[in-house]
C-alpha cells in the first residue's frame, strides 16, 4: 500500500501547525465535510471548498487508504445570518417560491449534484441529511442536559457556554476568548431565554408560523444548526475520527460549537485534524449577490456572465481552482481562467505525446526523483499547485524525449506515463476527455441500433415494441425525434 511509503503532513487548524497524519485506525480514514444548506443554487466558493476535499479524498484513495467520506445535506435549514433568532432559510425560500420546503430541498439538492458531477467530483461515501437524523440529534441534546451543560428555557434548549468553559475551552479552535466575547456581546432581541449571550440553541421552539417542525421532549420545534453535524459525523465515523473539513467561514461558530457539543455529550474530543479551505474572490472583491459581484458555476460553462469573455469547460475551471493551495485565497477573473486554459491545453497536448516516445537502452532523465517530487507535493498538506508545477516538469520531459534530445528506457517510460495519468486524472480529478468522447461514440452506436430495431418493428406494425423502445430510452434521458428525414435523437 502506498500509504505505508508516504507520510502526509496536514495543517491542523486546531494546533495551527502542520502535523504528521496518523489515522485513528491504521489503513482507514474517516473524513467529514460540512455540506450545503440547500435553499439556493450552489455558490462557486462552495464548489471550491468541496473540490479541495474531493482532491484530498482522491489522494487518500490513491494511497490505498480505506476512506469513508461523509458530506451532509442541510435540509432542515437554519436561521438567517446563523444566529438563534430570525427566519429559516429553507422556509423563507419556500414562501418566496410558493413551494413546500422539501420541494426547495429537492430542487437545490439536484442542482448541487448536477454541478458537482460536471466538475467530475467523486460522490461521498455517505451523504446523510439533517432531517433523517432528528432522533439522533434529540438523543445528543438529552445527554448534554444530563451532563449539566444544556438547559431548557420556554420550549427551547440552549448550550450553557459558561458552564462548559469551567472544565473545557470554548474558543480552542477559533482562538476566541469567552470572557471577551461575553463582555463585547450586546443583548439582542430574543436572547432573554438564554442564561448567557454566547449560549447557542440546541433545540428551538417552533412558533405557529414556522413550517419545518418536529416533536421532541421539550415540545414542537426544530434542531439548532450546529447539532446536525455532531450527530451525523459521530454516527458514521465514531466519537473520535480523523478529519473534519469545511470553509474558513465555518470555523466560528459552527465548528467551535461542534467541538463543544461532542465534548459535552461524550466527554471526547471529536476530531484529530481540523481542515479549513479559504475563500474565493471575484476580480479582487468578495463575492456577493447583493452587490452583483457574483458568478454561478453554470455561468462559467456557458460564458453567460458579464465577467467572462467566453465559456470554459468544467475541466479548465477545475484546473484553474487547483492552481491555488486550498488554504490560500483564490481570485477568479476572466484573465486568470484564460491563462489557466492555456496551461491546461499545454498539459493535455503533452500528455498525448507520451505514446509517440521511442524507448532506449538507457535513461538520461531521473524519472524516480521526479515521481517522488509529485508525491512530496501532495504529502505536504495536499499542495496541488506544487504538484501541478511538477506535472508540467513531466510534460517537459515528454517534449524533450519526443524531440529525441533525451532518452528513456521502457520501464522508466511506463513510470512517466502512469504517474502523469494517475495524478492528472485520479488525484486532481481532471476527466479524461478522450475516454468521454469514446463513451459518447459507443452510446450513440447503441442508440442507433435500437432506432434500427424500432424502425423494423414499425414496419412490421409491432407498435408495442416500437413504443417500448421509445419510452425506455426516454426514461434514460434519450429523446427520439421522428421526422420526415427519419428518426434522430438527443442525449
């Protein structure tokens, strides 16, 4: 197994330094990443975060780890601005679009999956939903209350941060000081049910107009935002697991509260390595729908945006994002993605030349050291830009070998080809466009055979078979179009 030969260092947000990765169970990795709240189209910044962890998941699999990747869907909704009082985002969108909340959830979950599929994401091992784990969340609340850290107030349940902080450190992840937070927090409307201003909701009483609601020992209500991730991560990965990831904006309060909830319910520190991806900006400014400085992932593909001169393939967009380290701010602009497209094309053109290289009895290129550099880059906190720089060095080898300025043996050529393919396609997740075009060609061939069978069935007045072929293809998303010049189809 390659993981025995490769020691990974991960920047741990908890210790604020790089640490050698040692999984809880040798050969196995448990990773939880906070997924989307499905009330709108997936944000490009979220895509960047999920892409970072997609590459991490891919590399762990490449090394031979048995990796369980859990990424949740928040379909309960949480309060606007992530505070305890306000309006549920999913419920608000349901009213605006005059739909049931679960219609909103379904609509935007489908959008989320469609966009990630275009970017060639691997699906997570488990994709649990918050609504599917209400019972588990209630049980955790019961345990926190039993341990003296949670309290009921007017039908809601709150986490007592001051009580928790007597024996623990609320602020251990974010570096915030609880005494300063309490001193600087002014009282706001709706906080009268709390003992302390920093206490956060574990369960909220549902007012009559609140759409999403469930029964509980404390009355009809809905779970607090932070609780769902505690329930789902520990259910599928254990009370202590390896990696928890998400965007930098989730470090406080969300991840800080997760740590507190785990500690208060089980007495255990939940996560060994906390990882946070940095933000994506647009033309040097924060992305914002309200200011118009915003672009959706789908607009990149079509070019239908005032910020773009044309459309770009998902492969180019993915390659662009991976040219920055996941912990660095990445600025999106038309100029930057145009430059990435040129680099991507150069990488792909070089890769095609590998099959044309002639072998020799000796190698004048040190392939083993180059291959090690590729692994060293990913072993150093999953440094994708350094890996890409090494891949371009590999393409330089290809060009000089193709020009016969250097020589290579058959075994070294195999290493060069395999390493390029493994890191470009398997680890970075660039989709193999040659394989895709071959698959489409094969699919078109099969459909044409079925069309011929349908034409023959119609000639024999076998209308039931004709309709069955048409209908079954339609279920697969293949639409037959009968016209004067024959039958065509659209995929």
